[in-house]
C-alpha cells in the first residue's frame, strides 16, 4: 500500500523533472532571474556595504525566493497546457500522492536554484563562505525549498486557470512563506549561537511539516472543481 | 442495475447553472451520444462523470459505487478523451502512455499495441510537441484506453481532425462495442452511426432521450437536434410517445427555454 503510494509520488516527480530537463523553460527563467538579482546586487552595493555577510545572505535568499516563485509559476503552467493535470487526476491513485510528487520535484528544483545562487554569490559578490556556514546553508536550502514548494504547489494549482497567475503567485506566496525566509536568513547568519540555531531549525522543520500536512489533506478538494 | 446512474445532477458556477437537474442511466455495453449546442452543458456533464468536477447537487454512481473524487477504484474504470489532449508535449507519445500505464498500474507493454491501434506505431518515439492536433488526439485516445476501462467518456472526439485522424478515431470508437460509451459531439452523422441512444441537452437540461432506431437517418437527428437544442418545438415523436425510451427522468423538451450559445460552464464547448 505504502509502496504503491510512494511509486506514484516517484512517478510524478520523475515526470516533472524529465519534462523540465527537456523544456528547460522553468530552468532558464528561474536561473536567469536569480543570476540577475545577484549581479544587480554586486553593481549596486559593490564594495560600499559594511558587512559582506549581510550582502551575501540578502542576495542569496532574494534569488532563491523570487527565482523559486518564477520557476514554480512556469512549472505549474506546464500542467495547465493541454490540461495535462486532468490526466493525472483521472488516475486511480490517491490524489495526495500527486501533490507530494509535485512538491518533491519542486523542492529539487528550488534547491538547485539555491545551490546555483550560492555559486553566483561566491563569484559575483566575491564572498567566501566559511565551512560551518556553508554546511548550514547546504542543509537549510533544501528544508526552505520544501516549505516553499509545499505552499507554492497548492497556490499554483489553485491559480492554474487564472490569467493573473504569474503576477499573483509571488504576491500570495511570499507572505505565506515568511517563516521559511526568516528561518533561512537567520540560520545562514554567521556566529549564530547553538541555542538559536536549534530554535530556528525547529521552526523551519515544524513549518515544513505543517504546510505539507495542510497540502496533503486539502489537495483533493482544491483540484476538483 | 444500470451500469451508470446519474440522478438529479446539477452544477452551479456562482449564480449560473451549467447543468440543471439531469438524470439518466447507461446500461453496460451501451453507446450513447450526447447532442447539444455550444454551452448546453455537455462538457460540464462529462467532467462530472469523469470525476474532474463535483456536482453541486445529485449523485453519480457506477454499478452502485458513488463517483466522488476520493473513490480511486471507480476512477480506474473510466477512460476520458476531452477537448484537451491531457498530454505533456515535452514527452514522447510512448512516454506519455507509459506515464499513464504506471499510474494505472498496468504493464507498459500495452503502450506499443495502442500506438499501433491509433496508427502511430512508427511515431511513438517522437515528442508530442511535434504532432498535429489530429495525431495528438489519437495519442490521447490511446491514453484513455491504456487501462482497458469499462466506461469511456468522449468530449468532441471528432473536432479538428484531418481525414486520416478522423478515420482512425472513428474506427477505434466503432470497435469499442463491449464498452459503455458516452460521447458528446456536434458531428450528427458520425454520432448517429455510433450510437444506440441519443441524449439531447439544451441550456443545461436534458431535453430528450431517444433510441437511434427512432431515426431513419442523420437528417432525422438534425431535425430533432434543431427542435430540441435550438429552442424549437420537439416533433411529435418523443420519449413519451412513439419512440422507445431508456430513461424516465427526461423532459420532453417543451420545458426548455434557452436558445443556443448559453454558457454551460467555464469549460463548456
């Protein structure tokens, strides 16, 4: 039973990543957007910012959040094309598995944006992460991507047939993922005490679980007209 | 027991009523064609039968099992070909079919046979983005047949097809004798040839339910269609009089008030 459920999750996630690897539509839009944010940061602030840490973190998370929002918008648009999502919904599977599959592929994708943005920050802002911060970043970005995707997939499916989807999605998504952004930025700050690190991690993981649970429970009702 | 039972189904979109208190039954193995003008509510009805849309009121059952969104077992008995192909353009025809085979837990080897059936065996490795509308529709038909469903729902299966695709699709549909089929179409000629029974919709309501043996030819169907679905009076032969009828819950058409083109819902065509 659980094996069948996980098979559906895997099938959907694999399909999403295969479609994206072929179209590169989302990849191009999101990665170019993330790159532009970081390049503009480097032009605007240059050497004038007192704390390079603040600059690097700011650029990284802006790139992840807005690159992720753009990417998610494109990714869901692919489901709307030819009404492909209806084909998935007709399958005799638990529809929450479709949701989890889409969250999984989106998490992989946003993590990819995060890692690439990390590289852009190093190159364009000439910033060297110390090993401890880098380890935290590599742990935090996938967790933040998970929470971001859990909310983003739900919102995008809700707005699938809206003509304002591309402009509305970031407007609605960003306020809803504020706990993720706050945790992410706090956890990637250098010199955070052990107690605060643990507290922020707990907030991030709890938020991820809550939004994932909410999506898992409501997806069935959201997709049906 | 009827294979499909639709009882008092209504679908409202805000204040607009897309489908209004529709009831009918389908027997196993029966082919029924749904005629109606654009916006009559055919697509909305098909989407509810496909479990893609929840009725505001009423119930749909397949062999006594309620068709609600959460009933995955009932969904495994449905095959749907809609206006849109439900295909991923970046995947090949074969990959699209295999995706659906995996989701239906069916051996993927059926996919090649289905591509052969719809005349695309040699194009299975090509991406759907390079296909014409007719070819995509044929892949969509193969997709709907992947899991060998009992009940097939077609929404305008012939629309926008070239002659080759039209012949292929018509041939596949005519071969589905042992399945229960409900097809919404504007193609009166093909619909008449295909059907055991014709349902007529107008303005969200079912306004006629006639055996096709009641007609002498497609021209008779056109006459009936014009009278029932475009606001005219139905001819004397109705489900209540000389024509054998299958459903008792269908109006004669005289209660129909609307003209053509009323919007039956956001997806209606």
